[in-house]
């Protein structure tokens, strides 16, 4: 599949490398290609392009930017380049401006997932992967052989089915559909526990298995 | 152990019954004993008393009231009756005033656990059990044979050790200490996901196993 990834941090890099390995045609979109290349300490696993070019050519777009700038980054990619397409939103609204632990810049009665869907009503937004660290997103088998759970939120059932298929390529086996995009509040609000567990466990490589 | 339980809803009833079964000396505290008895549809599993009497006689106190009234209920029990004692806080700040799904009346930069600890600085508050339904609190083996996780938050290490021992009597085996009482934000903020999962799964009897 032709996939455009917005975001050049560890999530964008890790997912790009994994998608290339799985045979997908990946372009990494960034606001300023020259500036991103200039400050990169190692090569990117896929070609860079402007956010608009990466989104225009893609069948599926992944938002791997920080939750506080996601709507701006997607606006830079161009609403016309998102219209009708599946947009996987991985972002979390973590605000470290007051130090550790971060708080959420939006929660409880709204979420980044909803903000993105409202800003781009023609995009088919699916919130997922935001509850685990990048290495676990791409390779769930890194933790407990992959025997743990991932959540999906979104208004479009076909978009969620497309995303679930891609997640199964990564190795995800227990994928739980929570319902419409407002359920993204629930997964984004898991982050305050996540950051405390990271401290208590001394690792970022953990997840939850939903037992029922 | 002499245990005072504040709260006559399903959490208070279920935990009272389980603690009596385990051989503890339980008193259920309520604001108005006659009114609580008058509206009860079935007998209580332990004797009722005023909140103050239940707390005064107890070695350990359990707050099983709604998070929105917890500080008021504990104030009714009397700060002098909580001083120096372990107070298990199970409450969640779920606000159903706008319908379903509920939002949280406090979150992100504060929690009920912290409110209770601030209001009663001499109490040794331990937040736990608030992430599962009453039947699972009391009998974790009801889900997946008990192979799942419970979290603890609190400022007092001895109080957390006392609570962990009581939880092991219930059948809890994987008990994770998150840190001080501010980590209660993390577990209270799991509730928005919990209520959506309840809908998606069609049951309240589920939990998470922390895999690492």
C-alpha cells in the first residue's frame, strides 16, 4: 500500500522501517525536508517529502506527530490530500511544559482523535497504537510474544477494517473496536498511567492484555 | 482485622460480604442508619453504624462512596477517627449528570485520591481496586482465574504493604505499586476506557493483565 507518514520522531521512524520491511511503499512527510535532513543523526528508512506531497500520493496516512501539533501538521498536509482517505492517528496530547509527569493538553470531554476528525470531516480517522511505545507498535511480539491488546476508535467501519488488517501485518492479534472516535478519549487518557508505569517498571516495553 | 466500610452501594456490600467471609470484623458506616435500613431491599452482610462510629472502632477504613461525595462522607466520619489509620480509597469521580458516557469531575492535574489525602493529612490513604467492578475486586478469580493486575498508589509504604496483604486474601496476585498518591490520577483516568469497554464487551467482569 502507498503510505504517507507524518512525523519524523521515533514513532515515524520506527513505523516507516517496519512498513518498508513489510513491503509497503512509504514516504515520510515533514514540513521542511532540507531542515529535517540537516538535523537527522542517521538516515531515514524511507524517502522524505513535504507533508503535502507525502499525503497527496498516499492511499493511507499515518499521523505520528505530537498531539499538541497534530491538527496543524495535518493542515500543512492539506485537507484535500486527506479527503476520503484512512488517517491513522497515533498522537497523544502529552504536555511536558510543567515537567514530569506530563499532563494532557486535552482530555475528558474531548481528544486529539476527535479534534482531527472535526478538523478534517472528509478524512476517515482511526485512533490506534497510541497506548504503546513505538517498538511495541511495530513489533508486538517484543512483549510477551504478542499476547496483549490494542484498541481501535473511529466512525468508519471500513476504515477500521483496513487498519486492523495492517495491524495484523505488524503482528497484532487481539484488536478491540471500542466504537466511534469519541472513544479515543479513553485510550488517550491511559497515558498518565502509562508514564507512571514506565517509571515503576523501568521500561517502555509493556502493554495490557484485556482479560475477559 | 476491624474494618469500617463507608458506602452502602454495590461496592460496599460486595466487599463487606467478602471481608466477613474471610473472617474480618466489619461494620458498614452510613450517614443515617435508619434511612439506609428503610430503603434496603435485602439485608446487609455486616452491621450498620453511623460513619463516625464505624470509623472510630476500625483499624482500617474503606471508602466505597462515590468519588464526588467522598471528601464529604469522610468528613462525616470525622478526621479524628481517620488519623493514623489506613484508608483504602476505591472511589472514582464519575459524573453521569450529562448522561452516558460519564466524564470525570476531577482528573489530569488532580484526583479523588489526592483530594482525600489533602483533606485528611493524618490518614494513610491508599488508592486501589477502583479499576475493576465490585465482583472482581472481591474475587479476582472470577476473571481469567485471577491472572490480571491491580494497582496501588499512596504516600505510606507500610500502609501499602498492609493493603497488599488484604488484597492477597481476596486472591490478587499481581499487585503493582505505582508510587505516591498522585499516581491515582492514572488509575482514575482509566475509567473512561473502562465504561466504553463495558459497552463493547457487554460485561463488567473484565480487567487488564500488565504484560512486561
